[in-house]
């Protein structure tokens, strides 16, 4: 998962039933509600943790998300297998979306547990397109994309290297034959309870949240997190699409679909209540960003110049790429609504101007 925190509208007052900034020890599952356990796992990246969920399922268990493909994450699972559950007792693994902190160990776990992986087809197809892409063709496409945004040649290689870093050894990839596809409105029976799939878009193609009405609880993945906003970016694969429009629609759906008292179990930070206000705050933040762009676009500007408007602070290379992708998502949103237009200059740089 990739996140860039935003600080525009006042933060809503959220209720943290287990404490703000508290989490269980790594490898020590904590029961948040009857039969639903919170597993905190470290990550070897800037966002240093992920929350995975273990659900009692009759005489066995269902896992939600898997962690990053790294030894520190495997070590936590080994601790869980030593003291909490056995691999043979796992009935299925549900993956919310294709990002590496969520799907990274899915194949390893599925083979270890001899169980299926449940994932939406949209997420799997996007994941498949990444792991099967031609490396040379992608590098060429990514280079052209970065140059089009207005970056100097010395940045192109750095960005392309990062964008190509999702390649994985064949033996650690999720294969289609391991998967059962799920979709919006599907009901999944876990321990005699119905968990309904609610899909989200924008952060990823077809992100699966799981909602149980009896418990009034949602396993939210990256769709609703208490204090950070999931990155909504444009990359070479969705260069001309409108992921921000999809994200705002998804936020509106979760805002209107759930009660303010729904217990939200996110993939990062802590469980909370207050999702209605949190969704509205994220919607408002993005509209504030859009307004900043509207005011800034007079003479034609590049994506790099627009990024400096939205993210006017020092960023490292990865943060710069994420910020640029999110800026382009905002520009595409305005292009799709014909508020601005895009043309290429004589150097092949995309420049945006008011219509």
C-alpha cells in the first residue's frame, strides 16, 4: 500500500475502541470482536506495518490479507502457526487487493495451508498483467510516461527502477488456478456469519471490503484508514483514466452504506468508529486539492509543476513518484470533466490549461 498523508480539513473525531496508536504485539493475535482477531505484522518499507485479520471459521480459520513477501513477515506467520493455529486448519485466504503488502505472501500461505485464495477478478487480472509483463517493453513505456510528465532525464531512470520493482520470482506468484474470484455483493459464509463483499475503486481496480451486518463490522483494507489517505495515482497502465473519480465515488458509497457506529478494521493504523465523517473528510480533502489546481492553472503547466502546487514540501524519490501520480490523477479528473485540456509541447511534455 502507498499512502501520502493530507492535512486540509479538520480531522473528524473518531472513536478508537482499543486505543489510538495501540496495537497488539507482532504475532500475537488480539480478539477485537467475537471470532475476529487482529494480527499486526511489520513491513520492511516506510509504512512499517499492516493489519491482517484472522476469522474463526467453524473448526478452522479464514485469513484476510497475507503481508509482504519478506522474511520478517514470514517469521510472524511462523509464530502464529506455532502457537495460535495450524496451517492445515486454514480454510481460505481472502485478499483485499493486489498491492504487495496485501498479496505478497498469498501464494506462500496458500501452498503452506493447502487452501484457496479468494480475490476479485479485477485485482487478479491487474496483478497478472504486472507479473507477466515484458520487462523491456515496460521500461520503455514507463520512461516515456515519466518524460511526458516533465521530469529531467536523471529522474527518469530512478522512477522507472521503482515502477519495475514489482516483479517477483515465478515460484512466489499467485497463479490463477489457486484463486476463486469474488465480486461486489457476494456473500461469504465464515463461521455461520455472512460477510458481504463491498467493492471499492481508485486506489486499486476492484478492492474487496468485507462487511458483516450482525457484528456491524467492516474489514476495510485500504478503503478507510483513520489518519492517512490511500494514494490514488495514475501510472503507465491507467495513463488516461480517472482513478480519482472512482475513488470519490467509492468514498461516497462507504459514507452512505455504513453506520457511523460501524467498527472499521483497516489495513493500517488502528480500528475505529466514525467512518461516515472520515469518508466525508477524505472527499473534502480531494476537492480542496482540485480547487488548488483550478486556481493554479492559468498558463499551461506540466504535471511536475502541478505537483509542486499540491505537494510543496521536500520529498524523497518514492514520495515524489507517488505525489506526481496523485497529482496526475487530479489533473485527469479535471480533464475528464472538461474543466481543463491537455496538449503536448514541442518536447513531448504534457501541458494542462484551462478550457
